[in-house]
């Protein structure tokens, strides 16, 4: 009788990557191991080394699942930090003149940053009434200086 999906390296026992955390737990594995022992051929018993190898494979798989969960948590945290960083960096530009790539004119434009918002995970600068992604800023010129009155003359 051929039973597929018992070996740890058999694709049928591994399941899909998305359902890896929903797979067999410790108790299910032990139940499977006990059933395997009950149904083995007494004239051809499985060697102790094979059981130890199966237990080691199960332990490795469980540790990889835990590592995967930890990595996913770190990815979520990294994404949150990246958004916060964008917002922090962008807010430092409020009131400053910047040069940015203008897709309307396909050239470089200049303007003053009035406000900042996050939209679809990207910091958007409100520059003179237009939303400009932070990634399009090419130069920060400094504090916005109002135009000088034409009545004043230099001495």
C-alpha cells in the first residue's frame, strides 16, 4: 500500500506557501507519527534514525514558520516607519522654496511648500496649490522669501 504525503520533503505534505501557518501543528504531527507506527509492517520496522530525521524536519519547519511570522511583522513595522519618515521629512519642507520635476511642462518648476499629506503611501507636497510627490523634488532652496517691494532701492 502506497501512502503519499508522509515524508517531510514530499510536496503533498508541505502544502501551499500561503497556508503554511495553517498546516499541521505539533499534536497533528504526533498523531500522524503514532498512526504511522501502528500501521507499519512489523517485519520491516522504520529505523530510529528515520524517526529522528522526521522530528528534526518538523522542528525545522516549525522554526521557519515562526521566522516567517517574525519577518512579516518586521516588514509591516518597516513600512510604517517608512511612511512616518516620509511625513517627517516632508513636513520639514513646509514654508520652503523647492525645485521639482513638473510632469505638465516636462521641466523643472519652482514653488513654495504649503502643506504635506500622505496619499497612497507617498508623501504629497502641496506646492502653490498643486500636489507634487516628494520623490519629484530635486532641490530645496530654503525659506520662502517674499518678493521685495519695487519702491525700495539699493544704496
